[in-house]
C-alpha cells in the first residue's frame, strides 16, 4: 500500500504526481442532474437509481480505497528471473484517481492489482470489511460504470469495442461524467478537453497518417504525454491547450515535470522527433527482414499488413510502436518481449478472429482489450524459466500463421491442378452454371486465369483471402464490361 504522492517507481525514472488534497465528500457542490453532462442524453431510470446509490456511497462515512492496475517488472532472485508488480498506472487510471480526489473522495490509500480481467467471484484485491473500494480502469468486462454485490464501485472501459463508432470511452471519462452528474465536480471547457484527450489516447482513436506523423505528431501532446507528470498535463489544459493541437511557441517553452526532473516541452518534442524517425527507419528495416531473415509472410487475412517487433532488454527498436505503424499504412503491430517471454498486439483488424488463433496455442491468454489490443500478460511471482516453456516466439509465429508456404503451383501439384482448384473455388463462390460462350462471367474468369502470378501470390494466404481477392477482381471485370457497353 502507498499513496500517489509518495510513490516513485523502482528505477526512479518517473514519479506519479500528487493527486491533491481531498475535500469534504459529505457535501455535494452542485445538484444531481438527470441528463448525461457529456452528451446531453437523458439517463434511464435504472441509471438514475445507480447514480443515487453512488452519491449515497460517497457521503457514507468509512474507509475508502482506490484500486488501480500495476505494471510488471522483472527481478532476480538467485539467478532466477521473477515477475513482480509495481504501482505504475497509466494516464487514464491516474486521471480517474485525480477526479476522485478532486471531487472530495478522501481515498489516500492506493492498492495495486495485476493486469487481467476480474469478476464478482474474482476480485482484484482481498477486501477489508467496512471499506468501500473504487476500482479504476480495471477490466471487469462490464463495459462501464457500476456497483458490485459487496457495494464497491468500478469505472471500466476495457470491454467496449473501439470499432463501434461513438462507443469509445475510458475510466477517467466515466469518472468525470458520473462525478459531475452527482454534483461532485463542475463541468468546465478545459476539463472537457482533458477528457477528450484521455479518451483519444486510451483508445488510440485519433487520426494518424504518414504526413501527420512526420510533420506534426512529434510536437503534440500525443507524442510526449507518457513522459510528463499528470500535474503538468493538467496545467497545460488549464492554460488553454486543446486535445490534438500542435504546441504553440509559448507552450514549447513551458517548463514541465518529467519524473523528478524539470524540462521544457521543446526538449521533449525534439526527443520525440528522433523517436519518430528512428521508428520509421526501423519499421522499413523490419518489413524487409521479415521475409529473407525469418521466412514470414508480410500480410495475412486476419492481421492485414503487420510488423513484428522483437524487443530485448530496455532498448526498443520501434519506440513509437503502433502509432508509427498505422501512420505508415500497417494494420497490426506485434511486439515480442524476449526478456519476459510475452507479447503485445495492437490492431485495426477484428481482435476476435486473432484471439481465436492465439487461444489455441496459449490457453491462459487474456481476452482482447477495447477491441484493439491483445496482451499475453504475466503473473506475479511467475518464473521466466517456467514461462519460457509455454510462451515462445516460434509458438506466436505459428499460431498467427505467419510462416510462408510453398508457391500455389507447387502446393496444388502443378499448373493444371491449380487452375482446376481456382475454377472450383470461383464456381462455388459465384454459383457459375451452364456457362455459354460470350458470357461475361466466363470472360472474367478466363481473364483471372491468365493472371497466374497474381493468383499464385494470393494462394499463399488462406483460401478465404483468395476467394475475397478473386471476387473483387471479378467485380472489377464486370464493371469494365458494363462501362464498355455504355
């Protein structure tokens, strides 16, 4: 147990900011509202009842504790590497805790829970009687805000699919909304902007392309927020910063806290620029090496275009990670951590399909997070030597189907059998029957058969992907014929 204000991580490279003095939680500052203060939509009767219960819990005297997720680190015990836990919540959890104390919730004691998923039967911590717990940014897979049977409260955005437009949220967004709704916080434009930023970085929902990455990204808060203490970020928004904007010259000269050091945004942005261009160079190199060095496919139906980043030690070859990858047109970014025998996968593709592939090889794999991330996870007290028997890079590569197969012609026993297979696939897909000379579909099929190299390339992917590619090609051929007739 510790307090945010006392915490410094073991490497003394970062310090969690002071949350601030808690006020009197027994006295609401504003009236409870009946409409969602963020979108103006009326609350349902069920939601209003939940808010009433939440408001009552805040007023009730008694001990209160905040629980946030920790982060893994590796320690050595008699030459054996052991997984440990430390208090190191991400920006979303820190901000949610700040809102709680700003609203007067005097929960000085903070407990840490391993990253994972929880339920009523599998709580993150061992409860103390007479204590109300507030679980911030822990994965209860309940997609929102609610109360447990023990009377505790959670703010959880993990299970909400990022791909569902308008559904992006975060623990801090929910904490802000509910605390404003029950009269504990005042809604202000600068807090709205702060929440907009928190939601964007927690869901990776801000736009990224190559031009933005190279020219603007590295002098926005997106590129440097992980290296700045929470109190400095809050001051930026108080002083008029807007989510996603490029820093002005005046803001560049602003002094900020970075761990226990003071620096300027200009200095941090210059370092971010170096990380950006190093990442671009390393992604290009990784893409080239994946084929000749590892014999890997560069694209699959489930992952789309992907990059595999192999990380060993503290040095990260691609520090900007998925931000850089998606800006350069990649769909998926996979990091394999050799030291901890673990992986982290971020994607724009459907995580459910990817998860099914991985689950066969890794039965204890955690469910996808926010519809865009899959984390292999570690367990406190786990020995890396034992973990290495279950988690290997080879197993990861095989599970995702990344190993190249032989050419389509070799795979199907010659050109004739390949063409027969292609025709059977197409006939089944398009229900081609009683083909007659001059039939547009027959003409299109013949044109497809002539594109032998293109078809062979597609056949190295799954049969489903082949069918998709050929269907698109057939549709294009049909459209060409229609245009010719017009």
